[in-house]
C-alpha cells in the first residue's frame, strides 16, 4: 500500500483524485486549508479507513513519511485567486518549496499541478509544451500565472540541484461534479445561471475560446503521469476540442432547456483570447487521450448542480 499525499484534496480535482487513489488501495492523506475546498467534497471518503484529513496550509512546512505527492493546493478560479493575490503567489512558491523539501526528505515523487495559464495569452496555437508563453508579469492574473511558472522553475532546479523526482503537468480547463456553485469559473457559472433561469454572463463578446476536459479524463492523466517512470514533463493534459464561450453558453442552455438570456459584461483584463492544448506528448508518453465528449460531461455536471443548488 502506497502512502500518497494530495494537497488541495478537498477541492474540485483533489477530491476526485483522492477517491480514485483510495479505490486503487492506497493510503491517502488529504491536506487542505479549506480556502476554496469543502468538507462535502470528501464527506464520503472520510468513512474510508485508509483516508486521513489534515487541515494545514502548504505555505507552512509539513512532514510525514510519504511515497507520492500530488500538489494541487492553490485557488484556481480567477475571482478566488485574485481575492488575496499575495497569498496566492505564496501558496504556489512557498507551497512548492515545502513540498519539494518533503519529497527530498523521504525520496517521494512529487507531481505539480501546473496550468495552461503559464502560456498566458498564447501566440502559438495550439499550445505545445515547448512554447515559453506570453504572460503579463504585472497584471491581475500574474499572481497565479507567475506563481505557477515559478513553481515549475523550482521543480526543475530541485531536480537539477538535488535529484528530486519531480513531474510537471500543465492542466487545461477542466470541469465536472464537485465544483463549488460559487466557484466563478465559466462552466459552473453558466450551469448554475441556466438552472436558476438567471442571465448568462458572457465576458467580452464571447468569441474567446477554451477547450474543456472532463474530470475523469484529467484524473486518469494525472495518475498515469505519476506512475510513468523517467518522465518529468512538462506535459499538457486537456481536451483539444476548442469552442467559443458563446457556443458553450448555447450548448448549456440547450441541454438544460433553460429560458436564460445571454448578457454581455466587460472582459476581465489579460483574459486569454484562445486556448487549446496540443496533447501529442501525453499520447506518446502516457498513452493518454480524453474519452468523454463535452455533451456527456456537461450532462453529468448538470445533474450534480441540480442536486447541489436551491433554484
Ligand atoms: P479548487 O479551488 O477547487 O481546489 C484547490 C484546493 O486547494 C482547495 O481545496 C483549497 O481549499 C486548497 N488550497 C488553496 N490554497 C491552499 C493552501 N495555501 N494550503 C492548503 N490548501 C490550499 O481548484 P481545482 O480546480 O481543483 O484546482 C486544483 C489544482 O489544479 C490547482 O493547483 C489549480 O491551479 C490546478 N489547475 C486546475 C485547472 C482546472 O481547470 N480545474 C486548470 C489548471 C490548473
Ligand atoms: N467567462 C465568462 N463568463 C463567466 C465566467 C467566465 O464569459 O461567468 C469567460 C472568461 O472571461 C474566460 C472564459 O470564460 O474568457 C473561461 O473563464 P474561466 O474563469 O473558467 O477560466 P480561465 O479564464 O482561467 O481559462
């Protein structure tokens, strides 16, 4: 039985990952400060004899005997990571140093949840891992983007300097059950608005694009990456099916048979114009490809939110 630490384990992705790792027979330590995570996401897991919850902030040191670490702790939604930007960058930078020290001490493998945001507003499309990105270092998204870029740097420097076993995954927009109704990201916002019959808030003209990956596909990619020896990455994980935000809104309205209307709000600054992963590397090295079509993924997510919110 492996001892596995999942930081941010009470969050959206972390809670699915904890479940998957428990189902595979591991001992799972879920570490979280509950900034955006919720106890409801892990309520069922807490009954499992091999699940341990540690309420802790990764900006502070943490040591335990451990085989693998998935470092997911960090607010991921723009309104949440911009709420306390200094804390966000501390979480990425101090947090990864603390996890690298932990990995070093016990010879563990450390996987960092990096992000497509490290490509900024990309000038290369689709984005390949070899692209260095186009990031504003002083804007409102920088606390997240630059924090994640610095975490990647620290991962590679620890590897070169101390031989730490590290793995970097660049996650593209992922959605599914266990997102918080007030998360603020586009899929959860649109579904909650459509279920309530509220206006659908499109930022800008809605022609910007994103590529949406369903949670089960993403978790499969994370586990494959962790268990593929001699491959540090970085590797992109995401669904390459690209669509405009306006199209996403129409699809959600159609699936819910909602009467909601589209309203247009100002585009937040530095909002990337387009985003789509090149996943050739993940296909080659991890034999990974997303399997869940957006219609099916959205239907599952809509069912989850129907039970979650009071309309
Ligand atoms: P989330 O906000 O649902 O989960 C983040 C979790 O980290 C929460 O449980 C939160 O309470 C916890 N956390 C935040 N700061 C912490 C700290 N200082 N110490 C301990 N715990 C802390 O977000 P998510 O979508 O599940 O994202 C998980 C990870 O994946 C993040 O690192 C995020 O940057 C990365 N990521 C996610 C996406 C996506 O589309 N979901 C895309 C790219 C990268
Ligand atoms: N967006 C939107 N309405 C919303 C929330 C987001 O139009 O209610 C837009 C946002 O401006 C961005 C895209 O949807 O262009 C994806 O936003 P999200 O916050 O989900 O992720 P990110 O910008 O980090 O990719």
